[in-house]
C-alpha cells in the first residue's frame, strides 16, 4: 500500500481560490505518490458554528467542492469526520498525553487570549474548550490512520509540530505505537492575497469563492484593493494585489506582457480585474458545472461520504486498538 497523505478542511465558508491553491490542488497532486485520505472536518467547525442547518449545508458544499475539483472517491478515501466514532475516543486518549503548556502556545488560542487582553477582558473570555483542545482533535485526525504526510499551509505548520509532539510523548511511554507524520508545505502558494491584500481568509471576508454565481464572483474581483495611480503611470507589479493573483491564472507569456504594462505604464486596474475574473471563470469552468450537479444531489454525496467513512474506520481501528491495549484500557 502507498504511504498515506491526509487532508481535511473545515466547513466554515464557501471554498475560495486561496483554499484551492494552498490546499486542494497540492493535496490532490499528492495522489500520484500517496494513498490520499480527505475529510470534511465538521467536528472542528463546532468551535464557532452555531447554526445546525448552516453547518450541514457547508458540509455538502465542501464535499461537492472536493469532487468537482477532481477528487476520485474510487481512488481516494473521502469521508465526513463525524462519521468516524473512533475519533472522539482517540482524542481523549491523546489529550491525556498532551501538555497543557503545549496547548497554551497554540496560535489560535494565543491569538484569542491576546485579543481579550487588548480589550481589557479576562484572558479566557469567550474561549470555549473546543478551541483550546483543537490541536488534540487535529492530532487524532492525523494519527488514527497512520498518516505519513499532511499537506498544510504555513499557518498550519504548528499543528503538525504539536501532532508530532503528542505522538512522540505517547511513544516514549508505550513504545513505537503511533506513526509520527511529516508536514508538506507548498512554498509557492504560502501567501494567496485576498481582495484587501491580506492573506485570503474567510475570517477576513476577503475571499473569492470558487463556486459563487458568476456575477457575484466578478463583483468580488472588481473589489480588489489597488492604489490610486492612473493607467499611464508606471507601477511596481510586485506590490499590486491584482498582479499577485494574475500570477496563478495567467499564462507565462501573458503574465510577462502584463508585467511590462506595469513597469512601462499602461496597466489599467479595471481592465486587469476583468481579465482576472475571466481567467478564474475559465480555469474553474468544468469544476463549476460539476459542482452545480453535485450540490443538487445530497443523497449521492451522503453515499460517497459514508462509503469513505467505512474504509477510514477499517484503517483506524488497528491504531485505536493498539493505543487502548498499550494504555491498559482494552
């Protein structure tokens, strides 16, 4: 059997081009060398989501997105996190080998505490235990199947480091039970800018959703922040948000032509935004059509996810059984 590459995405908003370039695309490319495992991380979404129907809808959107973007459920193992009952049990076992100090240093928790302190609030105000234990649940997702590699963005690198620390702590106590995974970071897509120039993120509301209606997608692209220079003014392409996104979708030849327009004068932001929107729509044309078909057939999506969950559970049971036996709770 091929080594295992595991990828999950939290269903907290429509997939956007930052997700695609930073996670979907590199994760799917790993299928050439690895057995791919892909899951919709709905347990993770509970740290913030309080709308049950909204969560269900987003789970289906993420599932349809994976399939539309090229995931083959006959080749990959594709499932919904909450369909794996072994995950919560394994999470608790791992939590008992996780230092609280390690979780105190997790970026998401530290950021939430820092925001509270800046506002003069209690450090833990509004922070639920799910957010605090988020890295342990992620470790369970990774370690339950003996994952070899996990493709992540730079901002997720710490989660892999924490997972490795947890696995090593368990193994120091009980022997070589858990496989210690490696993170795979795609250097070229670490920073995909959003329409405001910051990293594209749902939390910033600066995304370009892949499967939004065409009119809405074009409208988002036209909102990309630029400076106030006139078309005839020379500009630095490397400081421009539109050019940063064109790099991912324009051909090398066209990109060089556009670069010269910036440097020599003649780059009109409005025209370039329209060109970018067209390139994005062309790039995802087949995927958008496939997504529209899939999202209208929830029963089909459920069947695929449940079939994948059955495969994932078979892969996870030996690792959970070994952990139970090692700890003496078998």
